[in-house]
């Protein structure tokens, strides 16, 4: 959808902003441009809608060189979100959101209906917030309006310049979550500029890590964190890149351990005898259909003797995550619940447990799989690198 071909930008005073920039953003992909201030990431983004003109190379959108397009029409067809929303202070939230549809000739009723639809999509009730003015909104609400306005004319491309940088960390995380949810629905082609590697990793399908005026590495977050291409990238992503990688590595079935299992209707005495024979100190308790019911200790079963089935002795299991959750979420549940493992569910169906040892193995396995270009289930743990 967006392609840079040997693009460069040199200002009249001789300052080189970017040089020999070549990369491609696929349709529906969210790419984060990350790097320190002055590295050229914002210049890169602004060359897409011709707010800055390149001095070398070509920028193509949907296969067409942007230099052949009328700049005003080009910008009306590309969504643009800046810090603090960039809203018009004298216009209501609804009218702010309807700005681009009105500019491209939509009738007022249609433009306002679309604006109301988008406000609702970003979590702002149009009946409540539509009549308000930007000064009456919080910083996070203004950012949501900015996103809604950028999407109002349904542009295929969305440019976002530090969109969540002007709000506090709690609101920032909430906005990030909401935008990822929104992106899963609308699937726009997005360039998002940030200086924060945590945000880049969390938001991007791919990351472009900038040095001075050029891209040092362009790959998925997992690869950038697991196999930095240069010493500069390794320093930029930080010595804790292994911890950061937890947030972009999903729990997969190959990572799980199969614990002892007892069924809810099973007599406690039989379950206790089996666990004693297996040397197990605890068991996961499942229903006959395989749904998680809780867990039970061997001591509780032994003390119960002949009294009732296992289901009545089971304790609630709070430490669990859905299959596909980030390893970071699973690790967080272990810490939050003070648990030695977390259960992993596919819907309501129990699949297995993730222990600290298995979590570490999963992280190492994912690094090795990326290095070989294979799936994690194809990596033999005995062959996983100790690096």
C-alpha cells in the first residue's frame, strides 16, 4: 500500500533528514517508526501526504507516485492524527469529526451521521460528547476525537504522529488498547511515529528502528527484540529486550505442560490413590466435558476419605489466561496470584498449564524459531540455543 523507493530528504541548509530510504508497508498493516528525536521518522511519515517533499526517490501509495497527486486532494484521502488531537477549538466535537467528509462534498446530514458513528466506535457517546467543545474534554477524549476525525472519510491510509504521547501512562495504555481493538475492525494501513520502544513493540505489526536518517532494522517486534540487526538496535531496544519480548510472544499449545487431572464426579478416594501413585501434590479439576473447574491438593483428597466427589473439594483457580495471550500476561498472572503456574484455556476448555520453566522455554523457543524461519512447534527444545 505504501512504498518508499530510495527516498532522501536534504534541506536547503544542507541538513540530511533521511537518506536512501526503501521499505514497504502492506495493506492493512500497522508499522511503527521508532527512534530518537531528529532521526527522520516524522519526516518519513510527512512525505506520504506531501507535507514534506522528498529531494530524491519516490513515495508511492496504492502504486501511485504521490508527486503526481494534487496535495490537497491527497491529504483529504489520508487520515492524519497528531498529538493532542489537533482539534478546532471553535467547533463542536461532532463538527470536528465531520470535517473531512464535509470538505470532500458530503451532505451535512450524511457527514454528521458518519461522525456520530465514528464517535461511538471510539467509545464516545455522540449524544453526550457531540455537542461539546474540545476545551470541555480530557486529553484522552481529545485524542479519541482526533482518531475518529482521521477515520471519518474512511481513508485507506492513516498517519499517526506521536498520537498517545501527550497523556498520562494509564490513559495512554487505555488508548493504545482501544486503537488496537479499532484497528482489528477497520484494518487501515497505518504509519505510527513514536520515540517509545515499548509503544512500538506493543502497537506494530512491524517496526522500523531509525538511526540517524536511515532505518537500522525493519522487521516484526519479536525479531527486533530477539535478534537485533546491529549494535545500535541492541542498545536502542535495551538490555531488557528479553522482558519486552514477553509482550509479543504468544502462549502456544507447544509451550504447555500436562498436569495431573481429576474429574468433578470422580470419588475423592480414587483420585487420592491415583495421585499418591503418581507422586502428585495437586491436580487440576475438570468437568466431564473438559472445562476447568478448579484445582485440588492431594492432602485435601486424603483428608476427605470417603466423603463425596472431587468436585466438592476443588478450589477456585484464579491464575489462568486464554490461549494466544502474551507470555507477559501469563507471567503477570503468576505474580498477581502468587501462583507457581497458570492454566491455559481455549474458550472454556482446559489445555494445560504454563510454569515458569515452560515460560522460559517458550521465550527461548520463539527466538530460535524466528532465527530459523520456522514455527515454534518445529523447534526441538534440546536444540534451542542457550544465547
